[in-house]
C-alpha cells in the first residue's frame, strides 16, 4: 500500500467514524491527497470572477466575525456540506485573501463576516490560525472569533445533533499515558482512572493546559440560541435509542460544557472516562465534547490577545463510545445519522450569534452586550 493509499484509507475511516461516509466520500480543504495548503481555486467561474484579493483592497479588511471551520466534504458549494459550506453559502463569502502559511484562503463579505478552513487536528489548525491572525491583510481589533464544527459526546451528557457552547477548552494531549499491563502499580497512590490505559496529568501547572472562555460571551450565545430550531434525522432518532443513557435518548438540545481537544481521534468508554478525568483535574466543567482543533485555535487567539472574544461551538455528530450491543469498531463504522444534523446545527447556532454581532455591531464593540 502506498503512502497516498494509506492517507485515503485514513480519510475514509474518519468519515465513517463521524457518520459522513453515508453522505460523502472525500474531504477537501483539510484532507487533500497531500497535506498542503489549499490554493485560491474556486469551484465555478462565477465565484472566481467575484473574488477580491489583498492587492485589490485599499487596506486591511475590517472583520467583525471570523469563523474557523476544519474540513469540507467536497466542493465549497452545491454538494454535501462539510463544516465550511453553509457559512460560504449563507453569508455570500465571495471575496477572498490568501494568507501565507494558512491552510486555505480567508473568505469574507462586505458586512465584515469571514470564514476559513484550518485543516483537521492541532498540527494543521494551530499554524493556520496563527498565520491568519498575524496577517496584515486584516484588522482584528474588535473581531469576534468562532470555532464551529462537529464533535463526539459521551452518551451520559449529550446526544446526536446537540450543540455545546464551550466554557472551557482542555488539552487532551498533555499528559503521561501508558498501558496498565506495562506498569500495574497505582498512579500516585491511586490517583487517576484505574483502567486499561493509565493517565497522569502532565506535571506542572494544570492551568497552562486549559482555557476558561469568556463566561459573559458563553451566556450570550445560549441566550441568543433560545428558540433555534435544531435539525434531526430519522436515522439519528433511531440510533440514539440504542443507548440506555437518558441524555443520549433526548432530542437535540443546546447546553454548556468543556470541550476536550486532542490530536487523535479516540473512541471508547475507557478514553471517555479519561476525558472527564482531565476536565476534573483541570478544574473545568463537565466534559461534553471531544474534537481535534479548538485548543490549538484558542492558543493562537490567546497569543494575539483576543481570547476574551473567542467562542467554541461544537455540535454532536457521534457518540464517543459504542452502545451495549456494539464493539468499538462497529461503533466507529456505524451510520448514526448524526452528521448532517450536526453540520446544520453548528451553523444554525453559530450564525445566530454572527447575525447579532452584525446587526448590533456598535453594542458588541463595547464588549458583550
């Protein structure tokens, strides 16, 4: 098997795990055959003709809201949507700027709304966000930043199509992990989950590895989202009933919780317990979602002095573990029906916030209304 074949296999496995395999067969933006940044090529001539580049602008573009998405299923428009497409279509993002070092162009409109693709995982997302924030092409003095995408959830906390506004962003990767069979002794006299894979939070200052986001901003999002019609699917309604947990059986809902962000796509109850353990050790709230980008994004945003204007909105495409009659592999390969509802709901909640920012910009400039 060639390296290219292996990468293609990895994409298919990811699509299966998130439920996207039932609606799409390839990723664009963050999963091209080679791990390189996208060019400015557009899917059709109409879009291409209306693009505006940095050279055509009179100065830095003033942005009111910048949305970070992480992958696309196919084209930017006109086919099965990934995380980016509904933002591209919904806000008519016909102008673009290519930023050196960024994964994809930044697309924007005349109202000051922008969105981009960062690539999946910390390794691609972090450098891309950092490059954009350092670009002289944009004025970010008052900009609000939003990560909007899909995630997994523990069935005790969320369900397919639910949307969680993150109050904490915790890093999954900073720690010591080993197989218990390699060292069966307890951790520090019994601390940590006593499970197949041992975990010890990385020595040092835990607060270095978790961000508490602006509580006023988080509450504002929840308030604005009251009454948002959340999408669902027949398959998701059927699939969630296979789980005995009360939260898993619910219709999609909006709530607040910690997102645990890591480079790997993990799965299963043992690692889910570790995610909650991480949240507890960091003094965060209940572990609600797992994803692969937001700690890197928050770090870049913080380093540029904008963390108080950063939001993480994650909608649930899959449970982070199998139901009682499944193996982990069967769960990874299952069509849960959650993909399209999660893509849709992340946009519906996120766009409610962006719309309010645009409509009441003078209020938002003074801080969260």
